[in-house]
C-alpha cells in the first residue's frame, strides 16, 4: 500500500534520459515494465493511479516512480492532468482503444495542449482492426503471429511465459517507439502517437524465421528445425541429478568441441546437419547427458566454445559466478531483482525509490503554474 511516510530516493537520476518527464497511466504488464526501463534510464516518471489502488512501493516493475492517486472521472482532476501533460515529454497508457478519449485525454486533446508530446499507446491488438476492442492476453496476441505455433514440443505449443508478447513484442517495442519519437521531436518540434501493439511486435520478432522459411530452411511444425528443439546439437538435456543443461553447438567448430568433450566419437555423429538423423542422435545424447550430473557437465564444458550453459532457476541464477560478477541482479527491500539494462559508460542507469507525490505540486514544478 502507498506509504506517505516513505522516504524518497537520495540517488539522483544519472541515466541518459535524465531530464525527460513521462506521465504513466497505471496499468499492468508491458506498460509498467516499459516505464520501469525509462525510469531506470533516468526519466522522471509520474504514475497516475486510481484512488485506493494499494500499490506496493517495493514492486520491481514499479520502481523509480512518483505515484499520484486520483479519480479520472473527476473533471477537476482531468484538468490538472492536462496541466501536467503540458510540461511532459511523453505519455504512456495501456487502456483499450477509446478509453482515453472518453476520459477527455485522447491524443487530439492532449497534443493540442502540448504539440511536442509523444503519446505512447500500449495494447494487445492495436488501435484499430477487427479485434481492437476484444479482450486478450499475451498467449492470444502471440497466437496469431506464428510465434506460439513454433514454440514447444511436437505434441503441442507451449506458452513461453509472457516474454514474447507482453515484454518482448510489447514493452520493448513501446520503449523503442517512444525513444525514436522523442528523437524526432528534437528535429521537427512536433509530437506524435506511438501505436505499440503486442501482436505487431511479436510478429516483428519472428522476422528471421519468416526469412528462413522463404529460403526453404524452416519447416512448419515443432521440433523439426535446428532452433526449435529438432536438432540434437541445439537443445536442453536432463542430467543424472534431475537438473538440466543447454547446448547450442551449431557451428562446425563448436560441434567438434561438443563431440570432443562429451566423447561422441561414433561416426553417426558426423551427420550433424542431416535432419533425418537428428531424432536418433538426440536419443543418444539423452543417454550421454544423463550419465553425469549438471555440476559434472559444468566442470567439463562451461567456459568452452561448445556454447554450453546450465539451466538455472530464478533462485539459482543470481548466484551464478558470471551473473554475480556482472551484478546482473541486485537486492532491494529484501527482493532479488534484475538490475537496470542496458548499461551506459558515461550516464549509468540507477534504481531510484518510488515516492508518493501530490499532483498540484508536480504541475507547479513542471509548468511553473
């Protein structure tokens, strides 16, 4: 729950977006994640949330914000929001198409007040099209792109968490779109709407596979291709301890090292790129990897050019020597979480604490009124 006594962060924004002001209309999933990235990179992000939202100040995706609770059905509050947006660089919202317009905060109204504003819109289906008003979730948005049909064992598709739709095809494309539009504003002096749809982004992420299909190097169906679990040299194997390891020995020189370190001297392994041989070779490797524990395989293969890594859980990942050395994970409020990414040499990103804010004070600070 929002804590009025929470101490604001003592660390100042140092990232490449320091000085940029972004208004976020609270939502779930990709919108908050995108705003977390923008806040980590130094932007001043103000989150407008409904009264009594009971947001936790320890949220990973909610870090770095100034949080204001208000009733957007109150015309007085909407008027103040418009005043705030007059001093903002970008707006991010994730409602169904038409909701912001009905609130009196649509692009036409807002851009009339601030012609340089970048108006970021995050949806699953996009702002128009036959499904624009339909409910949906990540699994649905990636289903119509060809992505979900290609992921999983041959028996059935398996949802890849909500990484492909919500975060890969959604949040990251929203961030790229907003940043590109902010760059364009510096040239034209004019803002614009960024329509970031998860189905658009997920389809874009499939570009290489459409390329491979056009070249005749990709077959529809799972576990039939070299990157979908079909090839014996690119996949996940269970070890004697019940844990798993991954190998990606695609290139001939890497495959040669796999054979050397795993003792694959039989001539049958010469048929690396023969898809007809893959099922039998995979079964042979199942037995090979089950002959040792994951720790044993790490001692044998980790750090070589085999393209090898242990498959770690979320509990194990922060403790891995490489991840620990790079500080990939940090702890905040007793919660282990990913550190800001990517990294910048001169203007490093940092995690700032969220804080409760008052809308009137923000309007004054941003606009001088």
